[in-house]
C-alpha cells in the first residue's frame, strides 16, 4: 500500500511542480496549428478518396 501512496504523491508533485503549463496565447496558437493540420489532412484524404473512387469506376466500366 505504501508504493501506491508514494506513486500518487509523486504524481501530484510532478503535475504541480515539474510540468510547465502553457499560457492562454500559447494554448490558442497550438489549437490553431492543430486545427489547420486537421483541415489539411482531411482535404488530402478526401482528395485521395475521390481519386480512388474515380479509378475504381473506370476499372468497373472496363469489365
């Protein structure tokens, strides 16, 4: 039981003393970067889906 208590005590100490939390501006900037990357990746996957669907339709028409 002592190991579990030490684990929780050390975890709380690490979260309050050792972790550096971002300020509001850094948080907003990181959020915008993630949002932009998500939109770009979504567009790329959507384009790949359209190309694959078009290619498969072409192949199906051949047979």
